[in-house]
C-alpha cells in the first residue's frame, strides 16, 4: 500500500494498492513480491468462498531482510510463510481516532482493512489516495484474494 482512502472500508480503504495476481484455485503457491520500490506495507486479505466475514484472513507485513515468519493469517485455515519479511502487529480498531465519525459505523469500525489503513496513516504517514482513484471490484465480482 502506498496511500489510503479513509472514506472507504474493506479493500477500497487501501486506495490503489499494488496487487500481485494470485491463483485462487491453487491450495499452495509461492508469491515473490518486488524488492524495488517497496510499498509502505504489504497486506494479505483472503476471503473464503462461500464468504463468511468471521473467516476472512488478514495479515499485514513488511520487508525485513534476513527474517522469516510462519503462522496463520489471523484465522485458522490460511497458513503463511514469510521470507525476508515480518508481520506487523498491534494494530486494530484502537487505531481509528475517537474523533473519526466513521468509527461509529460498525462497517468501518470492525473492518480490519480500515483499521490497518488508519495504522498506515498514523504510523507510516500514508497519504490520501489520488483524486483519480478508482475503487476495486467488490468481492465476488472477480478477485477473492489479494496481496496489497
């Protein structure tokens, strides 16, 4: 992610992220993320099919040469192995400022993508998405899993 759209929730809260293509039909796959021009962070968001909110998998991580990490992506069922990267932990709904009006909306407050977008704003000074921002497709209209 390089910027955020804090008037949006779900995938749209990340503006126009870098999105490596994933093959959702494969049970195991290796994805090499580009080393040049790294984003502020990477974010794995996987939606189960059929969709069930509580089974969504999320993992925020950043480049860390020489480090490795293995574990589930917030929910059982999606196991991740990171090389030269480490997870970003400690973010959550507490990152949404008390003064943010959207915090009162359950759709925004409980959205883990939105929570991490606010973490990016406060911890990495993520700028607003550009005015020409075009929201991505909704889940179910194409991509079920994205690395951002």
